[in-house]
C-alpha cells in the first residue's frame, strides 16, 4: 500500500476536511469523540478533556500520498504527477485541577492540495491548488462529576490559499498563467460534552463554521502577450479579495469497553458544507478579471467505527472503518477537488518506549469512489475521476 | 516498496461506429471544408480542417487514411483573380492613429511553390475548394488554370483539362474514393461572396459576387447528394450560418460614431436634411450606391470589417463630409436578400438531409450560441473578433479552435444520427489567436 508514495491531493475526508488529526484517532477511523485517548481529545471533543488524569504531549505528522486519475470527455486519461503532503498536529493536554483540565491544539483541520501537469486538459481550471487552514485552539474543560463534563475553546484559524491556472491567451511564447495568493484569519469555537458511565461513554462535539476573509490577495500574471498588457486586457499584477467559509462539524460518538483491554467506538459526523456555496475572486481595480463560481456544496455525513486492543503493557493495536459522504454535488465536481464518497480503512499500533515516551503509527487507505461528471455547470470540464489515497502517520507521545 | 499498481485504473472508453462505416471518408465543400482561415489556405489550417479532425476521430472506429492536398509548410497562399499570390494574415501590435495601442492585420508573403499541381498524387479525401459555389462542385471548368477555373482546385484536380479542355470535377474526384461516408458543407460561397463585397453583385446570378439562384442551388444539392450517396454511402451535411453572427459583419457597430454635444451641434449645422446628430452614439453616415446622396445607417444594417480602420478612427469616415462607401455597407435590402436566401438554402439542406437520412449539423444555430460564448474544458470561446478566439484573423473563417468547435458539432450530429459514440476532440489543443 505504500507503493504510490509519490502523488498529490490532500483532501482526505469529504470536501477539503482533513481527518487525520492524530495517529490514534486515525487508526480508529476517526471515531474518537466519546473517548480521551491522548492530547488530540482537545480537538476531537473539548468536553472529554476533563476526563484525562494526567498530561499528554502529542506531536505527529501524516504523510499523505494520493493518486488521482482522470478520464476526460475526449477519451484521454491523465494522472496527477507525484506529490506528497505532510499535515502535522501538536497537542498539549494538562490535568490541571481536580475538576478543570486545560489543553492546546495546533493542527490543520482543513486543507487541500492538488497538482496536475501544467499543460493538462483542465489547465484553465487548475494547474495547482493549495489551501490550508491552521487551527490554534486553547481549551478549557470542566468536570461536573464523575459522569459529565464540558469543554470549550476558541479556534484561531489562519488560512492560506495559493492557486495557479493557465489563461486561454496565447502568444508565440505559449499561454499566459495566473497565480492567486492570499491569506486571512478568522475565529471560531470548538465545544463538547462528554458523558461517562461505567464502561460506556457518549460524546457530543461541535465546531463552528468560520469565514476566512482574504483581502489584499496578490494575483500575478505570467507570460501575458505584450499586446494584451499594453491595451489593458490583462495587468501584470492585481489585488483581489475572496473568502472561504469553513463548515461547522457536529459529532456524536459512543464508546464501550467490552473488556478492560478492548474498546469499541462509533461516531457520526454531520458537516455543514452548505455554507460553501461559491468561490468568488473580486478584483477591485480590474473588474474584468472578476470570477464568480458556484460551489453549492451540500451538508454531508460520515459514519466511523473503531476498535482498540491493549495487547500488552507496551503494545496497543487499533483498527477502524469509515464511510465519508462527499459534499460535492453533480455538476460541481472540479479537478481542484475531485471529490466523491469514500470508504476508509485504517489500522495502527502504539508502542511504549523508554520512560514516558511512546510512539504511534497509523496507516490509512481511502478508496474514493469513481466519480463521473457529465455536465459541469461552470466549466464544461467533464469526465471521470478516481482517487486512491494512502496515509502513513507517525506520532510521538510524552505523558506526565 | 511496491512502486506499481497504485495508480487508480479507469476503464478504457469503448467507441463504436454504430450504423456508420467510416472506412473511406470523403469531404466536399468550400473554404470551410478545406481548412482555409487567416485569409489564406495554409498547411496548419488544412491540418486543423474540420474533415481532418473528423477523420482522426473516425480512425478510432475503423476509419481509414484521410489524404489531404496539403500545401508545403509556411505562410500559405491566397490567390486573387489575377493569379497573384500572397500569404496568410498576421496580427501585429501597433499604436493607432489616435495614439492608442491596438492591432494591425496584414498579409505576409505567400508561398508560390504551393501552386504546383499535385493531382497525380491523389485521389484526395478532402475536396474542400475555397471559393467554390454549389454549382461549381460539378463544373468541368473548375480544375482549369487561370481565371476561368479555381486556383485552389487546379492544384489538386485529378485532371486539369490540359488535353481535353475540360477538367475533372470536385464531385467526380470525390467518387474516385468510392466513399462509405462523406461530409458536405456547401452553400457558404453562394451567398457570402455577395455579402463580403457589400452587396455589389446581383441576387439570383452566377457571378463571383452574386447570390446563386435558388433553383440552381437546389439542383446542385440534389446532384451532389445523389452522387455521393449513389453507392450507399452515409454522410453528414452542414447548413449555412447567418452573416449577422460572423465577426466580419458584426464587429463594427452601425452607430459607432461617438460625439460630444458640441461636435453634434457643429455637425448638425452642416448636415443635409434627414441627417442629425446628438451627444453620444450616432449612426455612421454612408453613401447611397450610385446616387451621390448620403444617409445615416439604420439599426440592423451592417458594416464590413474591411473598412480601413484609421479612416474610420481618424480620417473622418462616417461623417457627412466623408460618407462610408457603399461597398463597405450591407443595407437593409441587401441584408434581407442575404437572410432570405440563407433560409431558402438551409431549407434545401434540411430537406436533402431528411430525404437521404444524413446527419444534419445546424451550424447556423451553433453560431447563435457562440455569440454569448461556449465553454470547452474551462476555456470560453465566442464569436467576438480576436478576443473570442473562435474566428480567425479574416473575420469570416473559424480559427483552428473554431474548426475544432464545429467539428465537435459534426460529431454530436453524427453520433445522434448513426448511433455511434465518437468522443469530442480537445478544442483547447488547437490554436486560436496568437497575440503579439
């Protein structure tokens, strides 16, 4: 499965949500909103943070290796060239007071990366797209009693976008291209409730939607025919603004300790993708360049299941399975994000090292269903997409 | 690590010819079939010709070799009535008489070597002959040299008539292929030559600048379609677009004379009765043919792209002192002649398609769609001159991109009629306008 370690696309959950926010959670298909396995609880359910009895420091990186092929309407098959993406996560969780725990999450819950050959058939739509949202989330969690806790933290989101595409203006030197770069910040919140009774746990978590406004974005145009620069059809550079609304995510999870060594979990996610209805680039001083594209995402669900088995004092094994529904509707499938329903298979192992250190390894395979776009509303870019994706993850944990 | 086997696999598309047999494909028509654009016949245009594009797709489902009477590479050639040769049009960047950056369009030198007879190397599958009118497709004079014939057909006619005095015919050469499938796009030259000359010809004549008599046209369509289908060949036939949808006729607006209030007042004092101006957009003043009188253009009347642009911009053309000459104007009578004949011709083309079970490509309708733009794989193309990329520098003929767009319309019609599933061609890989 590690064979195709050289490929692109970082969307590893429906839409441009990234669900590998920790190696233990990834190994269990992401079904961890009812349980506190490590510091990633700060992100998955701030409410469950109150139930940790000691501190965790977790740092991890995922190696995302997707491979997408596209069969266009002209009958030519094209594949993305080799790319690799490495989103990371850092968590700190601290058992501060008997009823109050605090934590910090730094991760990238949203992002995408796609890169196609620069002269491929969809070049006027995208050649390369990079989008990522870094989330910084300080969190506090309060335990009412041995059964019930809540938690909340503000999310400070730093967004970055970098999009390159070709323009259908040619000179003897070839086609022009434009790169749009910009960044912006926004604030949201992550809150959760956790209920524990004996071997049974329930979790409820909600992350708000946040709108990242990018103002003062920089569009740089390259290889523009000189006559079109002269007559003002295209400038050499221009300022633009845009905004990207990240969706809310509602999670409902349950966990059950079948035996002291075996935990099973089940999660349901509802992601409010409907807020991502359009992607507009507005050029204040060059309105001829304005671009308005409908996205019309729909809200999407995911169902996730996982199992954890404490084999020995040193070794814990995990496995997970998930179904993730795409928010992208027919007519809006675009090669920046050729999304489709997906089945996710995951497994992982934790190994106690010396002292208070341990290592977490995870491996995930996503089978993104074949997606056939018959009539794209925006671009007439039609064809069939197929993506397979392998994610390897390595995490290091320190307990205190 | 296992390096293979991870690329997701997609099923290879399977194409089939349906009820058609593309083994021997022949194309008959005029400049639009030959691949003529940028004001000349060039090798690059021939390679992007609609029939050549179709032949590439037909090859997916059993189509055979498609031989074109190719010119040598280079600037191509355009031959005037005196046999003089120049090359294709080229776009240049310039500062115009008003001091603004704009484009210049001029012929570059031609390639006389392209005139050499290559008819002994046939038979050819592409029998598009620039300038050929419907009834000339079976004329035994067309392949003769000199002004009596057609220089382009003379190049590759199987018999130039040097011995008998009568040449081979286009339709006769087409039958040498014994086609199983044919494309026919005829009739453009039967009416566009009248239009592009500003209506100096007659309606119902067989001269170069005339509109062909409808009876002659009908007879020609019957003769040619009967000839091409005589051995059971199937085929596709295309109709004639409206000139109002073509940049050569719609780029310069009838009311492109922009005046200030002071200019309008000053002009009104020197204008004859019936001619008046106001601040803003005004109708150009044109001469009435032959009479020496002048008038203002009416909404709907057309000006030709061939008007010297500096005369219009800075030379005072279109003002009462300098009326635009009538040969640059298509007045409402001429326009009505053109439109009513295009309708009659297209009715005949539709009837022939129905009678013989041909696929019909409604290029007339496609050009109307093209006005607001059509998209292919994210790129928008339109009928706007230069910026729209679908028309070539001559403003009448499609660019190579435009040929590809129209070829896809042919494919859609063929797929629908003969139950095949040929893929469209990648329009974006063809050249549109190369800007300086």
